[in-house]
C-alpha cells in the first residue's frame, strides 16, 4: 500500500470539497493500493496539523468537522480541543510546513496541496519543492507570478501538478503534457476558459442586454461577488499564461494582451460596485449589442477566448463561425481546441464543465493520485 | 537522467512511426531528463536485439535502418551484419524477451511495447508483468482476451498503459483514469470510436449510396484491405470492451451486442471479397438509405456508436440528434462523451483524429514517457 502524506492549504469551497472527496474515496483508493494521509489543513490564518507528521494523521472525523466549522464561516479556533491536532498561527504555519517538508520530503514524501486563491503561498511552495516535496495546485497565482518564481516552482516538473488551474477538472494540462512529451509540436491553442464569460457571451447572443445578463449571472452565483473580477479578463489571462508557459513560452502576465469588458474608468478602484451595477454596466449595452449584431450579419458569434499562436498570446472577444466548436458553445462549459502536427485539419477538442467546487476538487484529487509513483 | 529500457514488438506502420518519433525526440526527452534505450525490435517472426541488455542499445542508425528495411517490405534478415545486434527467431524471441525481463525488471526496469496486431503477444506480456516490467500497448487483442488473462495483464495497473488502443492518441484512457481515481462515478459513455465508420456514416447522410461510400473509403485507404473488418463492428467492440473493463465491468467480448453493417451470409468466410464489393454491398444500399431517410424525418442522423450504460454495452447504429456532439461529427474524427457526477448536465467531450500511424505512435510514446517515475 502506497501512502501519500499531504498538507492542504486553503479551506474554502474547493479545499472543503477536496477533504470530502478524500474521505469518501477511502475504500476506492484502498482498492487502488493508495492511502492519503492528511497531516494538516490551513485556512488563510491558521494551520491545524498533527504533532508527529511521520506517523500521525488527521482522522476522518476531524477532517469532516473542519469542513463543517469552515462552511459555517467560523474560524479554526472553534475546533480547539476537538481532535488530536495542534493549532499553528502566523509564522508558525510556515515553520510547521517547512519542518514537515524537511522531515518527509526525502523519505516518506510530502505533497503540499494549494487550494487557496492567495499570492502568499508561492514562497513556501518554492521552498518545499527544494526539499523534494510534490506540489498540487488549484491556485493559479503561484504559476502566474514572475518567470523566475515559476521556473523554481516547476523545476522538477514531474512533482508539480496543476490540472485544476485551467478548466477545473477538465483534462487540459494532462492532455497538453501528453502531446508535448510525444514530440508533437503544438501550433495553436484556442479556448473558452471562463464559465462565467462563456455564459455571458452565449446569453447576449440571444439578444439579451449585456447589463441584464451580468446581473442574472451574479444572482445565479456564476460570477465573483464583484462581476468585474470576471469581466476584466484577468482570470482568463492567468489561465492563458499557465498554458503558454507549459508550451514553453517565456512570458509574464503583462505580455498578454487582455481585453476588458468594461472601460478603465469603471474599474473597481474608480467606481463603487453599486454604481457599476446600476448605471455603469447599462451604459455598455448599446456598444456590445452593435458588436453582436455585426457578428451575426457575418454569420458569426462573439466569444471571449484565449488564443496562443505564433508570437501571440491574447484574451478577448473574437468573432467566430457559429458552427465552429467555440461558436456552438452554450452556457458555462469550457472548451479547448489544440492544433498540432497530429491534430492538423481538425483540432483536438476537450469540452465540459470548467467550473464548480466538485469538479475542481476532483481534478486536484486526480492530480494527487497521479503522483503516487513518486512515493515509496 | 532517467533511462527507460524498452523492447518493441511489432514493426508495422505504428511501430516504425514510434521508432522515428523516439529518434526525433532525443533532444526533447533529454531536456525532460529522460532517455529511451531501445534494446530490441521485433516483427512477427524475428527479434533484433542487443546481446547485453544491461548496457547496450540499438543506436539510432540501426533503428532507422530497421524502419527502412521494414517499410520496403523486406525481412529482418536483410539487416544481417548491419549493426551491433543479434537476430533471434522462433522460440528464441520469447526467451530473449524473458531473459531481458528477468535481468532488468526489478533493477533498471523494462517496458515491453506492443505495437503489433497479434493475439500471440498476450502470453509474453503477462509473463513480463509478473517480472515487474511495464507494458505499453497499441495492440487491442491482449486487453480483449478472456477476463482471467486481462486480470493478469492489468494486475499492476500503474505499470500498464494502453492509450492508443482507443481513439489512437486521443487522451481517452488517461482522462477516464483521472475521473475514476477522483471517485467521480461514470454513468454513461457514448463514443464514435471508428474513423472508418465515422466517415461512412457521415457520407451516407449526404445521400450517397452505402456501396459507393464503402468503395471510396477503401480506395482512400480508410478501411482495412477487406472493408468488412471495419463494417463488422468488431474493432469498435474491442474498444468498447477496453473502456468497459477500465470502468470495472467484468465482461468479455461476447457479452457485447454488436451490430454488423452486413448480414451473416456476406461474412468473409462465406463470400469472397470481390463478390462482396461487386454485388454484396450494393444489395445493402436500399435498406440503409431507408434508415437514413427515416432518421432524417425525425431530425436525426445515424451514427455507429459504442454505448456503455447501466448494464448495457453495445456497438451499432443509433439515431441521434443532428445537433448533439455525435450528430455533428464529420469525417473520420472520433468523439467520446462521458457523463458522471461532475459531468452531469453536459458531458465531458474529447474529440479529434482517432486514427493514423502518427497520432497512434504519439500516444504510445506519451504512455512510455508517463511511466518514467517507475524507473530508477
């Protein structure tokens, strides 16, 4: 039986769903000859971890209690005295993670799993990579930091997995890695990589006003609390950067041309959210309607896509044939099209749900299981 | 630098393409920290292999010469004296493979790569698996043998890869494995898994007679020399069985309901190929035309699909909505749709070229590279 010791950073929706998947997959993984041993779970401030990382683990009761407490919005301090774990705060968090990595990295192995959405995890991730630990990321930020940090993070590529950073659980990174390792040169990648923007673009195609679609999307929980976080295109740009760097591109986030769906003067630092939702976004309806109609006259539709081709990496609205895979896309599905020597006339297409805690956490779990050969 | 020692069985189109990929990827793989060391290459009768499998390898010159000789249709004996290798025939072939497996399996490791189309490799594959070697298959036959043989072959699942048996290089098996290991239950798999039958079904939809489409497909090299090998549905059934077994189904080939596109009395053992092509296939035109028209009246199209759902595993013609991913399929692309808990309303869709030596060999090479963590 293989054992994969792991520490989970981030206990939001994805992190909690991952814990639940780990617990509910116990017998499945036992059949596969693998056991996940959870040594610690952190939120943004606190780490709950076992004292003796060489032998102990958080039992399933404690793990599920952690999920319950966090989903109620309580802090980890509500768990004091519940199970056999210690509470670490502030600088102690990093020290406990690094101590564990030093103790286990070169013997039992350790996977540090980042399901946070923080830029702050990069430093500790790079440190544990240096200690021969594995890293699994749902967090896009560490992979989209400066190139020198990225290089350190992926310095041992077999030990770093990040499927759920692009298209949630869709097998995008795994498939690209297969194509790359088989020496099949990738010429062109085009994708619709935001469920939110996919929904918005297919709804405005039906003639609905942009402002109305944005408000409905927000009400349905499809957008971030401030929809501009999605409409800015920055999230798609991060995904594009992750794919481009995987393809070997030596670029940073600011090398990507990003089209925002709102003008600079409506940015979050210049206009309160309420103003944006009441008057700002409505003022964009007319110009977007014109673009939709112009595309329609050409038999085309508008899609918010990421294009990586030649020397071009950009994200923004493109006019595409209604019958192309991207043009046919409806709702919040993601799609990625890859053109290479093997996929020349017709692309390789990967399509499906590209958002949601369940599928994102499933992608993280598949990544962890796929590391098993690296553990003794 | 990791080294993966391997022996290649089968030197037809896929095997030769694999050799060429291996040679042309030398520097790419060196950058990835991996080196493939080819110890031997066999055709159906003969194995060319180095004497000392612990240290020697077939150099790139010899490998390319092997490809040249085989693509001219010559036998390996034409290579006598060319390079630093020995020639093994008959029972010596198996003995050399097993000797290598015994010597390397538990130390340097060994991958036995089966790019043949033979049923005869099963025994040696199962023997090397017992010796802790890895197995990579483009050959469907060993995986579709009796259940007890299958169980032996996949007894150490991490050491057995077979992406290219279904959909050529399309990431079908890798993606299903990810979904399975994440504990996401797969409820339904529907696929168009034959480029040949995909082409036939989309062409007859345009109103072309079945017989004409079959003859054009044969002329274009899309079919086997005897098109009935494709039209029987047996090749699709094998792919369906491989997927069903991966999902945990305990079935054999004869548990699959298979619809043949020609009646029993036109089977290869009852009607010569020439008779089939001149009169047999034409006699089927009318009934197939009627089916196409009936489907069209319902707004549907006919597709030759594999369905794995509930207790049903079957391959045959189905009437499908013109606008479903399978209905939209054109030409020789393959497509697989997977429904699971995570992909519930909309399926996970994987689509692209599902045939061809280049993409099939690329899939085999990606499988080999993906085994690297199992090598010291």
